[in-house]
DNA sequence: TCCTATAAGTAACTTTAAGTAACTAACAAT
DNA sequence: ATTGTTAGTTACTTAAAGTTACTTATAGGA
């Protein structure tokens, strides 16, 4: 049975609160990177250009709390921590992957649209 | 030919700059609402709970600049402004629609995951 | 022995973005 | 004369994001 009692457009709905938390770039980059295999903290830090340790740590914690990823610490020296996607996270990750890479396939069109807009609205 | 020269993980890539601008809740709500038919400013304001006039106006302007929506003003009194999705915007809108409504279909699982996480990590 | 490096973070501080509230124009209806 | 409508803008505040330095425990090299 689908949850027709949830409405993402209603600001107090749990689904809306959830959506507010997933609709940011760092969350989506992490979900996309974890789609195929587990990845370690510093590896994510290196691969997702521009993310800080603070934002990575914070976002991972939120994703773990929401049951979208798991955190596994290995007692090596120094400690190794691996993040992996859950089955629930996987259902979201596939969609996020399409969205994240949409910009790569439509970059030229958007750049052209921006140039056209800026030319039309110059010094107004 | 796909644009393999674009890489969304590289912070200076145009596709990344584009992704940064679309990866926020207001952008996605607007794209989703315009998916089926053109909608007016105040109608969007009423339907997207929690958005302010400022953020709606600002986000619409960015979407128009990127060629994802069009703005049409009708000389009625008071003036009526209609926003409509473009063919380019439509390709994005379909994916955004899946993402936005994902939370409605998985709300219960996430809520359960949060409760489990909070119970395990209480007063630490 | 001392210095440097590593992994996975945390804490304090600053900057930027988002949210809030009040205000605008031009006219129509009460 | 006051209120209501649409589609915004402006000034101000608060919350989130970004930046930099620091932490713990240990291994490796000079």
C-alpha cells in the first residue's frame, strides 16, 4: 500500500522534513559515490572536491541516522572507517545518480542559455 | 556524443557549478510543480508550503537564466505572470519528480531507522 | 630520539545563504 | 476611503555552510 498519507508539499509532513535533509549537494554526492562499493572517509574527502571534513562528517552522520548508509570501523592503526549504502539507500541512490550526472550531459545547453539571458539583460 | 569532458566531481567544472545550483529544495519543488502545466507566481507560493516570496522570486530567476523555465507576463490588472517548463527543464523535471516523491514512499522506513539510531545513541 | 605522516574526526570562528517582515505599484471592488 | 489583488523588492536577522586549527594513537624515517 503506498503512503498517500505523506505529502512532501506540506511543510510539517515527515516526508517533507526528510526531503529537506536529502536535498543538498553533499548528501547526493555521498550517495552517488557509495552506490557501487563501500568507501572510506578520507577517500570520500579526496574524491568529492570541495567538501570539508566537517561537512563530510556531519552529512555521513545524518545519512547513517536515516538508515541510508552504514558505518563500519576496523581496529587498524590508524582506525579505518568504511561507509556503505543500505538497501534503502540504494533505492534513493539510483535516482540521485541520474540527477547528479544530468548536468554533465546538459552542460552546453545550460551555458548557452545563461549566455543568452545575460546578453539580453545586460546592465539593466 | 556524450560530454565526457564534464565531471561533476571536479569543483571548477561547469557541470558542477550547475549541479550546485539545482541541488536545493526550492529549485526541485518548482521544477516538480511546473512539470505538468504552467503555474503563476502566487499559485506556486501557496502550493509550495514554506517558501517565501523572496526565495520563490530568486529561484525562478535562476531557473529562467539557466533555460529550464520561461516567464511570461500578461498585461492584465494586476499583472499575471506565468512560469512554464522548457524542453530542457522537462528532462530534469522527470528525475526531480522521482526524487521528490521518494520520501513519501519511504517515510516509514526512515522514521523507523531514526528511532532505532536515536535509541541506540541516547545520552552518549 | 625527535619529527613527520596517517585516519577519522571535533571545536571555534567567519562568511554566506536562507528566512522574516514590511513595503511597493496600479487598479477594482466595497 | 479602505481593503484586496498580483508580482515582486528591500532591509534585517538567524541559521547553515565554509575555514582553520587541533586531537588521539601509532608507524616509519632521519
